[in-house]
C-alpha cells in the first residue's frame, strides 16, 4: 500500500452541487479481487480459501509474498492468485539463473493446481527511491518471464505494481494532461510499458484517493455529494470523483508515450472504515468500494468509457498486526471471524445482504440508550445525500418518511435525515462510527421519538 500521497489534482476546481446518484450494481458481482494481507491474528489459509470459494463472489486474490501455505490452500479452488516477489529479491533476479531458480522454487510446485495469474515483481518500487532495485526491476521482470516460458508456463504474466507517485500532474489539474514524472517517463516507464505490450501483460497501478485528497473536498474522494468537481478544459469532461481523475491521468500518461493500448489492472485501492479523522467510517468505506466495484464491472471512466478494469480491493481483512496509524488496521472488508465490516454485495446465498446485492441488517430499536441524529450544521444537500445513500442500500425501512408514513414531514428534511441515519446506526450495533456520515451525524442520549414517529 502506498504510504506517500500523489500530488494534488484539486487545482482549478469547478463547484458543482448535484443530486445523490443511486448506485446500481448487477445482481451478482463478478470478476472482483481482493488483497489478502496476513498481519494479525487471522484464520489459517485453508479456512480463508474455503470462505472465499464457498461464501463470496470474489474470484481472485493478491498476496504480498509467495507463502507456500497460502498457495497450497488455494489449489483446486479455481480462484486466481497474484503472488509478489519481495522487494529485496529484485536485484538477485536480474541474473537469469537466479530467476529460473526462483520460478522452480515458487511457481512450478504449485501451478497449475493453484491458478497463479500474475507475478508482481516487488511493490511500488519507484516510490522506494532505491536505485539498485529500480535499475534491476525491468531486468528481473524479463528474466522471470523468460524463466516461465522456458518452463512451459505461458499463462502466468509478469508485472509490477506502481504507486501513483509516478504521475506528475499538470498544474491545471486536467486528467488529459497527466504525464509520468520526468526522469521516470522515458528512462524507466516507457521500457516497462514496451515490455507489457510485447508480453501482453498488464500495467498494474495502485490508485488510492485516500492518499492525497483535499480534506476540504472529501466527498470528491469518496464518490459523495456535494463536491467540487474537476473540469478538464481540453476534453470538456467533468470529473465527479478523484478515482476517475487518477485513472484517466494514468491513461493519458501512457498514451503520451505511445502505450495507450496496454491493459491497466488496479492492484490496490480502497478506503478505511476507521482512522484518526472524521472521513473514515463503515458507510464511507462501503460507498467508496461500491463505486469501485461498479467501475470494475464495465462503467469505465470519461477517457475510458465502458472499459472493464480487473480490480483488487484493499483488503480482505482488518489486519490488527499492522503498525502505524489507526487506518492501517481498518482497510478490511471482513473481520478475522469472517463477519463483514460492511456489506458491498460480495457474499453469496443471502448471507449479509443476499443475492450479491448490498444490504443492511434490519434496524433495531434504540434500546442502547443512544440515537443518531443530523448535526445542526449539516446542509440540506448533505442531509439529502445521507437519505439517498441509506435508502439505496436496502435493509433499512424508509417508508416511514415517505408520504403517508408515520414520520413523514415534508417541511422538515432534517427530521427525515435523522430518522434514516438513526435506523442505519441502530442496525449497525449502535457503533458511534456508524453515525459519522462524513461529519454530519451526532450521537445523542435523548430519544428523539415523538408520539407519531418512533426512532
């Protein structure tokens, strides 16, 4: 995962206040991957592989090493696996003999019983600034590819994952003007892209809006409204979210070097469900990843419309063993007991949302002595956005705030918002983080119910 933010793309922003868009997903989500990290007290790989195969629609995992226990656990599951060469091994693999030995030790004993799809040579190598690793990156990729071909393995592709610090954004913020950083463009990335074109392997990137968004425009980073949009003056496209801008900036940089035809794979992206700031919450993480899944299914971006992006969400589990700030331990879709941190429609057979559609548990009463209501400073646009988001999820009954309902009050948007925000809060175990709503909710100890409207 990237630790350094990409340069800001928030210059020359155009203020747009838009209605909250309903997120439509296919009935069954397909072709979505996850990053499977292992730092913490997590279930053994055999249980993880069985859970993914039997209870989710996840069809691929990406791991950060070549752990033989994990590779054996996924044998016969049909789930694709991306393995990673540790960064420190890269210089040795610039030697062809060492690369052949590496393939013999780490790939051939497991494949094809385990469906290894890609070998990622290191992770975000340019971000390290280590010239020894950087200079040996492409030779190592070539040698590993040659070793695979020599061993008769032609369905495993070799790539490397890049942080988006490789992009030098134009000062006008136009995604169509995205370019690779000088010094890395023609000297490092152009030869890597030429290798990808020749071997038909993907260019893998880690586009994280979380690392580098404008705190004053957080909704732009998490696909919510209202937001300040980016208007590209050259293409006239209006960008309503940061993720699309990052993707199109990368595509523009590739195209500028003559490699716009090379396939892009999203190796990592996500949003933490908790951190040391108000913009991390289960609902924000869910909404971000729902939109990422939607794009992976073929929505595309303004410069790449209807294009499918093979995508690996970060991550599978909350990793309690990770050091650093709170966010580092809260990127997971699931807890260590396999219960969902939030639901994005990846569970099968009616489990936590049924049929692959995102849903929320049925709301409970306010028996905890805590209720969630709209904060006094929240704007009408924010409150309407909260209503639209909760009611689009399913599982929370929004009929009481509709015409004829017991809580219907057409002149009081704040009352409507408080009712659905509280329903969401109660259905999520009265967890204070579930009342965040991007800073527009507040937990109170006084029951806001009245004779007609029961919270």
